[in-house]
C-alpha cells in the first residue's frame, strides 16, 4: 500500500477474512448490506503501507491508551445530533449511499450526459480493492459522486446502471482540535477515542472523505499498527511521499505516546484497539468527516 508515509507490504482485507464480517453492514436502518471489497487474486495490495510517521511509527499497543464511550448516554446523543447537522447529515436516519463499480472500469463525467467521459477509473483500484464512491446526489439515471482524486472534495457524474448501490448509516468524524474521533450509527455514538494528526507543515486536511480500502500490515507491531483504512483524500502539501501519491489514511500505531499530538505527515493515527474495532465494524465506503 502506498499511503502518505512509510512503505510496507500490506495484505488487502476483505469482509470474508474478518471473523465478524457480519458486522460490516453499516445498514441498521435499511437492512441493506454494503458490498465488501473484492479480493485481489493474490490477496495482496501493492508495496507500500499506510501512514505517516516522523521516524517512529504507528503500531500495536496503542489501543488500550484510548478512551471509549459507549452509546446510549443522552449527552452523547445530543452531541451526535448537533454534529450531524453541522456536517450535512441531519435527519439521514437511512444513511448515505455507496456505489460499487460493477465492471472492470467506470466512466466518470464532469457533467451528466456529457458527450465524452472526463476520466475512466479501474476496478479493482490500484491497491486491489473494489472501486467504490460515496453518492452525493441522484438525478434520474445519473449519480453525482465524491471522487478519490485531487483536489480533495472533487465530484463527478457516473451512470447509475454501472454500479450497485448499498447504504450505510455509519460515519466517522475526526476533530483535530480535540484530537478525537467519534464513530456514529445515525445519531447514536458507537465509539470514541483519541487520535494523532498531521504536523503544521503536513496537516490533516479538513473535508469529507470515505474509506477506499482496508489493509492489514505485515507487522501489527509496526508503524501502521493492526490495520489501515485508505481515505479518498490526499495531503495538501505532499504531492508524493515514500513512493506513494500522498494518500491519507486512518491507521494504527506503535507509538501510543504520540496519540493526542500533531506528529504525522497528514494521516490520522488511532490506537490498535480502535483500528481493529473499525476494521471489524465499518465497511469500505463509510464516510469520514475531518472537521476544520
């Protein structure tokens, strides 16, 4: 995997490889099952794992250091409702739609019904995961989707007939000022914990993203920890890094003491217990909001 940071060989993770694959629904409200990412023929993502470190990594042992809030408390529910409104998810009890590409590639248009495609994206993606998009809008046979390209926040139009649509009520919110993440199921808080974010020179950019792939680094005690989720966004300051395109990620860490600080090259580090929980409970395509 070639995220923004170190290089390593990382195995692509699919729902079938997780013992709790049934939890990868993210669709409590609708009952729909998000499509799991397709396994690569070798089960391997390319060289280069996920992350950012300054010379020390992110890996095992950090999970126990983070705090976890259980859902159900009134104050947390109220905060979740406010957060939903602030991030454009208010009232979306049915969740958001994820589009999974059906064929080996998909045409993306700058305008719906344009005479020719703006670009074509392959599926699986460069790392062996099935290509997914976060759906922003329906317009007849056309869908406006959030794209995993530069600049962050880019959108394009695809044909609804070229994808399979599923729905998730899950989302992840990262608050860099509080060094905290929160996972929601609608308005309900499922889990919270501490994060490390980018340094001033290599910041974690605010915006709306989604998970593009999930990989398991070869050494859970290494700089990426137990798992790494690729994000659809990229570093605003690093056009390339360590052989990769400067892609952002949320991943584990081997440096528990760094959680709660600005230490990375732009990725979000969480404890290994937290990233393991995410890997078992969140699907590819889950929206991620980094507050600004």
